């Protein structure tokens, strides 16, 4: 009984240690993001420049410049500290997994980060120029923009983070299939429901409700959905063949 209590305490201590590491990583990343906040802002303004939008950002209160820099630093910290956060989470649950599952899990760390960055890049180079151009174009020259820095940073950063998360679809599908929650065949049969959910999510994260922007968001999500189902199906067949081969070997 004492051993079990000590094991539980050690378990909580390990959790506390990993949370502290994630917090410190975020803190350092926020400091780095704050130092380079104006350079990051210039980077975030590029999609508007490419869309030929005259972008002069303003602020209203004396506190707002600091809040804009802090907001930029927070979004930048999520990206900078993402590898450390994901690693700490995976390392915490790793003792509960088998050796083979651990290897696959740590290998997935690279794909989690790569897919997130791919989604953010897709938003930056394709979604934002089209979306910003359509939004500003609604004025039709009748009204002139006075764009607030905080609102612009929040919109652009939120869209990039949202698209980055949507590109994690293949890994999520692989996980639910691997856990036996659902089969690839069932996911494929219910593609109509997936389209509805994807379109609803695309409408949620595209504030302009522009059909073109929504399709630019939804199309890669659906392709990722179908592609990940195919990947999960092939992976499941391969695992089944290996299991049958092992059973045949043991039977001999």
C-alpha cells in the first residue's frame, strides 16, 4: 500500500515537473517574441501588402502598443514553444506505452510540428491575401479604413493558428482508428457528415464568410480527411498482415 502511495506521489511529481518545463518554455518564448515583436508584425503585414491593401495600423490608448506587442509575443510563443510542449506531453504518457508505440509516438512528434507549420504557411500565403482583399474590398471605395493594430494582429494570428491545427487532421484520424474508436471504412462512408462539419468549421474560422475563402480552407481539410483515411486503412491492413504472419509463425 505504501508503495502504491509513493508511486502515486512520484506520478504527480513527474506531472508537476513537466508542467514547470512547459511553463518555462512558454515564458522564454514570450520574452523572445516580445523582443522581436515589431519584426513579427512586419511579417504579419506581408499578406496585406501582397493583396495591395494600404496597411497603416493605429492604436487608441497609451496601453495599446504594449498590449499589441504582448499579443504578438503570446502567439509567437505558441509556435516557438510547441516542440517542447508536445515533447513533454508525449514523454509523460510514454511509460504507459509499449516500446514499439513509444518509437512511433516520438516519430510522430516531427509530423505534428510539420503539419502545423504547413497549415500556418498555407494560411499565410493563400488564405490571408484572398480573405483580406475581399474584406477590404467590401468598402468599394465608399469608406476608408482605420485599421487597429490589435484587431489586425488578432485576426491574422488566429487564422494561422486555426489552419495549423486543422492540418493535424491526419494524425487525429490515425489516433482514433488506432484506438479502435472507429474504422476507416466507416469514416469513408460518412464523408457527407465530414463535409458538413468541415464547412461549419471553415465558416467559424473565416470571419469574412466569403465562399472563396471558406473553400480555400475547407478543400485542403477534406483532402487531408480522405488522405488520412487511406493512410489509416493501409496501416491497419499492414498491421493485420503482420499479426497473421506472427500467428502463423507461432502456430508452426
